[in-house]
C-alpha cells in the first residue's frame, strides 16, 4: 500500500490516482493516516 501526504495529492494528483488504480493509497496528515483512496474499477 502506497502512502502520500495530503500535500502530495494537491501537487501530484496524476501520480496519486495512477497509484490508486493499482493498489489502495493512504493519505497522511501530520504523519498520521487520515484517508484512503481506492479504485472502484480495479
């Protein structure tokens, strides 16, 4: 499972969504897991 910061989502949305197509992605905020993004199409 890949991990990105919430700031990464703003800066690299394409990279983050590509990663989420392959596996669940966790977003951290202040070094704590806060959100998860998964693809609905697999």
